[in-house]
C-alpha cells in the first residue's frame, strides 16, 4: 500500500503560529480567531497582500520550527510503518519566498521533520527521500501518479478536481474546519483519527 500525503496544513498545522506571528508584528489584535482564514482576512484587509505574503515567508521559513503537527499524525505514521505501508509526502512549495529575506523554505521544512524526531524514529520510519517538493501543482500531481499512490490525503479539494489527478488513487480530503461539502470522489476526514480509520478500516483493496 502506498500512501501519499500533502505537507502544509495537512501534516503541519499553522493556525496558532500564524496568529502568534501576526500579533507579534502588530498586524492583528488578539481578538482575531486563531485560524489561518481569519488571520489572512484581517491582515489582507488592513495591511494589504504584501504584508500577508511577508508573514507567510516568516512562518514557512525562519519561524517554522515553532509550528506543531496536527494531533494524531505521528500515530498514523507508526500504524503505517507497522503495516508495511509506504509513505511519501508531496509538497507544492517554492524554494524561496516571493518577498522578504531569502530563506530556503524546503530546507526549513526538512529541518522541521528533524525537530519532530521523525527521521530518527525507527517506529515512524521516515527519511528525507520520502519528502518531495514541487514548483507547481501539476508537477505534484504527476509525482503522485508516478509513485503509484493508492491513497492521497490533501486539505485542498481543488487538487482532486484536476483532470490529471490519477483516477485510481483514493482521495481523502482533510477538512478539520468543516469548510467543504462532501464530493462524490473524496472521502472527508475531520481529524487524523478519521484519516486512520479511512485507511485501515477496512484497508482499501
């Protein structure tokens, strides 16, 4: 079984970090709800798109080590390892930010995995070679097809709507905020526990 996973906002949870970083920079008042949608809306409305882009550059780069994984991700990795499933992580992430100080965002992401201890934990079994970065969404989708993923988990429904997304791959839409309506081809999951249940109960043929 080959499991493909998105990275940002699927494995790495940014809500609290975005809120804290924006508040520390005086971009939002403390009353703003600590989720990406609320922070982004406030920053763009009051400070403009460039301010939001610069905030993202900080969060995806120098501040990334402060981000936390979604609850249950490590348990899912261990369960897959025990079952002999192959995990590959696919990220549509540019190497450098569009604005702000030059920082290698891909190295920052790999360092985040190191900080979690997931590359060194034999019960999880991840390695840097299992984390792929792609410049475009199309390249990411082609990589999913090339790896022959049986299941793919992503927080963005638009990736599943792309004509080139491989039809045999089971689609799990990670939607902890209950934002999206169910679609005929995607299985919704509100938490990593629900993702684990979708993958293992029963194991897809």
